[in-house]
C-alpha cells in the first residue's frame, strides 16, 4: 500500500534497529509454558477493590490527577522502606524513580548510557525483553556465560581485561543475579562481591534487574549488588508485576541521586500511573502486600515442585535442567541426541509451548536449550503438560548412527 511505503522510507534509525514483534493472539496452546505470566487466580482482586474504593473516596483528587515525573512520592517512600526492610539498603525516596514496569527502567538506563557502537555486557542467556530494548540503541553486545552459580565472574574479569587492552570502555553490565531469567540460577555471595569489585576496578555501571527476588521458596536471601556496592556504580530495578499485578504497570529504579536526576529528564510522561501508585501504596501500607507475597511463595513453590517432579519422571532420558530456589523459570538443556527443531514441532503438535533458547541470546545461540515457565498453570496442568513434553522429546530423538557407518 502506498501510504505504508511512504512511512517505511521515513522511519528513524532507532526504529530500523528494532526486531519485529511476535504478534500475540492466535490459538492459545493447551500447555503454555512460554512466558513468565503471573498466576491470574492469585491476583488479589477483592482486596484491591476495597483499597481502590478507599483511594477514590479519600484521595481521588490526587490519584486521578497528573503525577510527578519522578513518580508518586508515597510510592517512592514505600519502595525505599521495602529496600531497607528486605535488604538493609539505605536509599532515600529521592533516589527512587517510578517507571512503567521495570521494562521502562531498563529502557531509560539504556537511553541514558548507551550510544550506537558502545559495548555492553549481558549474561548468556539473558532476559529477552532486555535484549530487544538494548538492540534499539545499536550497541555491541558481549555475552558472559552462566553456570549453576550465576554469571562466570572469571570470564567477566578476562573479558573486561581484554576490552581494556583494546581501549574499550564498556558502558553497562546488565545482570539478573537472583532467580535469573531464563536460567533460574542465583549468583553466589562470593561472586556478588567479586562482581561489584570488578565493576569498581573497571568503572563499569551495573544494572541489577531483580523482579523475582522476593519469590524465594527456600534458602537464605543474599544481599543485592546494590547493598554490596561501595562505588555508586550499581543501579537496581524491580517491579510490582510479579508480586502484585503486572497490569498495574508499576516498576522502580534505585540509582545515585545525580544519575537519577538525569534519568528524570528522559521521562516526559505526566508521571507513571498515579492511580495505580496510590493503589499499591494503600495496599502495602495495610500489610496486605507482605501477606500476599507469602501466599505467592507457596503457590509458586508448589508449581516449581510439580514441574521438577514431572521433568524427572518424563524427561530425564532426554534433557537436564536447573533447579531454581525461587522465581518463575526452569532452563532445560536438551541432550545431543534430541533434534531441537523437531522437538519444538512435536511439542506444539501436543499443545505444549515453550520459549526456544535462541530467544534468550543476543547472538542467537542456544538451539538445544529452552525455557519453561512454571508460574502460569496450576500443578495438575503442569504435570499433564510435562508428560506430553516427555513424549515430544522422545519423538524428537535422532536415529542412532549405526556402528561403522560413515560419519
Ligand atoms: C528479568 C525481567 N526483568 C524485567 C521484566 C519486566 O517486567 P515489568 O515491566 O512487568 O516490570 C521481566 C518480565 O518478565 C523480567 O523477567
């Protein structure tokens, strides 16, 4: 169509960098393990309804008005208080920016720091949404591998050293230290300490993305990178999406005040969701958020257990996988005898959908890996779906190479 062609020729450099978006919709698979969707049955709709009524009656004049660009002051205080209670971090409300989910926090940091051609470091694999956001700014993305204990700090050190020798100053290290998306692994305390020391030594800003940290099912909470940092180079972002409601679109970012003032300059939007902010504050200040998070830990723990048990029962011949202590995801490594393309077809034919590994690498690696989200379906459906996945993987085994056959 002529009109569309005219716009194509006029598109900005930024938009030309953007990867096409998979169009949502179409028939829903019977067993959707693809996306990290929160459990809809756990949304605290009734409690929120009561709180919304009070907010509208008592604070409607402010809640329905335009908001402050930095975010609702009461919500910024709440986020600062929770950082102190949960992690012992001392930051004031002036160091908090409220964002449209943590997705926007990631985009603002990229916009603030990354120019075309700059080098940034990410874990491999990493959160696909962040990869897509970073790609808009045209950086060179260097991947640092993970193991069961989180990012390989030895590789990080070697990479930073090599880059420095080549005269390259990375602009950002993006990391998910707790219940990593997609791998489910958690960075150990020693590695956390080493990471912040390396960031200081090489003067690299760190974006610590942690939307899942409160959903810990077992083990002791570890200090955040922000808590361990002495250099002022760590920016931390979080979200209400997984602990309250993704549709509220409330996230936050904590940063040194000087950077925070600069980030606010990028945020010309009438303030992020003033109504949802009032809502979240009223809910949390009544003690309902902490109670709700306790409930979510039980819900998601049961789902993780159901998925791990079913994987053990149906998939152990075909794959290995991580055992997360919290969060939403299990990362699966297919054995070499499984054909990954065939596995995907066989799984979809049985109504089972998962996220193929290459979506989680900016280099497109990971063909024989995949991510399963255990957050969305109840246990009985998880069990049924993983049993079908086991059948699909069995059907995707490559024919054995006959002994003596030419290779
Ligand atoms: C690691 C990670 N970061 C950020 C986000 C963005 O979440 P939201 O924008 O809803 O806060 C997600 C969502 O799945 C995520 O998994």
